[in-house]
C-alpha cells in the first residue's frame, strides 16, 4: 500500500469551533465545489455541555453551510488552490448543516441539508411534535438556488420521527439525484433513498433495513456493475458502531440483497466510488485514512485490497471528487478540512 503524506489544510477552523462535513461536486462546466459546515460550538464535550439534548456541534447549534471552489493550475504550475469561503444565498434558512450534493440529468446542482426552527435535534425530533427540516436547494450553481422544505412530505411518506440526508456527494440514477436519508422511527433506524430531479421528488426507494439487531446510519451510494450499492455505517456512539459496515445492492427502487462486512472501521461516514472505498481504516478512532478496493458483495463475502494510505493521522468525515486523472479527497483533521490529491492511473495500475 502506498502512503500519501502530501496533505494540506484548505479550510481553517474557527477561533472557537470547527469546519466539518465535506461535500464535493463537479458542475457540468468543470467547476469543482466543496460545501462544508461552519460550526461555532465547542469542538469537544458532551451534548449536555451545549444544550442538554444533542451533540455539542450538531443541530440546533447555529451551524451554516459555506462553500469554496477549487481552481486548477495553469500549465507548469503544480499547485491547485481553493478560494476563500463563500456564503450560500439568503434564501436558505439561517441554520443549515450536513450537505448532500449531486447533479441531476439536466445538469442542475441539488443540495440537501438539515435545518431546524428551534432547539430540536435528531435525537429529540418527533413526528407529532417539533422536528428537523429537510431542506432541498437546486439550481445551476451555488449562487443561484431555489429552496423548498421536503419535511412534510418525507415525514408523512416514511413515518419518520427524524430524518436527515447523509452528507457528502451522491450519485445520479435514471436522471435523478439519489439522496440517502437516515430515517428514525421510534428507536429504530433504516435508510431510504429519495430520488430528486429539478427540485421535485421522483420516487422513494423501499426501506433498507439492516440484518437482525443492526441499525443503519450514514450511507454512501455508488454505481457498480449496473447496480446501486449502499455502503452503510452501523449506528452507534462511543465505539458501538465500529468493526463492521453493511453493503446492500438493488435497482434504485428496491433492494435485492445485503452483506455484513467485518472491517476496521470506527463508525464514520465514508465514500464509495464503484469498487473504491475511502474511509478511516481503524477500529478505535477516526484516523488512518485509506483507499481500498472491494470485491462485489453479491459474489460472496466482501474482501478488501488496500491501495493507498492517506498520510496517517486524524481522518474524520471525508468526500471524494474525480476530475480526469485526479482524485481529490477532502477530510476532517484538527477541527479543519484538509485535502490530498491522488492519481487514478496510479490507483488502478
């Protein structure tokens, strides 16, 4: 496995707070954009240290999603750069968090995120009381977005007490952006894919339920050998979701099979691109970012080949974007966001 040490900080932390939750996308005109959470709450401590209800930097902390753009080097210049942070249009709610982004078949950017009007967070949201908002924004780019709240329709159709779209980039299937939502009903969770195009819901997938006793959490979607693959984190805090992931496959509407995969994973969001998987490769903590190549789960037990180590050290939530031969990985480290650029040619050789 080849180690990579040329990582660099691209978004600095706040004086009191953190930059978290990267989501990358490539617009049809070639612009590479990174959306992320600016979180002013303390970067450590238990939920009760903040409001007694939710994790210290989660909603309803006054988070906001901001964005930066990657500029590509001119000939003879090896250093790409990221712009200064920019705000999203004021048409979005003041409090936003956990961007999930994709491009539909008409070339429109779709950004799903969570918001709240009050003190409610994911753990205390209730279907028949105050609950999280499910915001969808769409348009030609981040400067030009229409906005709507999908909460009423999604809570009604899923029976949820709480739901949120998994952060990071997602895939397009049959012209629609597929948004993987974590859905909590009571104290049970499952995953449901919401397909959107042109700002409208096209369909909801069947619920994806984990094997007996396993609750599913943040999910990365990939297109692999003509199948839609969901690679799911197992729910759990303080290590209880570590040591395994759940892979399921289907046609974008229903699920045809699933496989529990025992692996070195601390319980974290991650990114799958076809058979490539990028995550923190550790049982104990969010560190040791790695690129793996997986065998198809429908052929038997999942096996993984390690291709590259991403510099060692802390490696939290991450996302990946491919432009030509470049594979751009952005990840959390030291309360800020860092990147590392790989060569697709080197990975597959």
